[in-house]
C-alpha cells in the first residue's frame, strides 16, 4: 500500500503554479495570490493566539 502524501497547502499550491507558469504575468498572479495567503494565515494565527491567551486561567 502506498504511503499517503499530505495535502498541499494553499501556499505550496501557489508556489507550484508560479513555478509552472507560462509567462511572467501568470507567475506574478500566483505570486500575488501566495502573498495574500501568507497574510491571511498570519492573521489567523494571530487571532488564534489571542483566543488561546483569553482562554488561559
């Protein structure tokens, strides 16, 4: 039985699509999307950290 590979993160997907882009404009589109995902994930982590602090006794 083959080992399952973990699912690709949105950032990994964007990077792969950027690497396989047909031209610079397409690569830049995926780069911009990746940067937005980085920001979204950073914001989610920050909010999650605040929730954990608020739940601590």
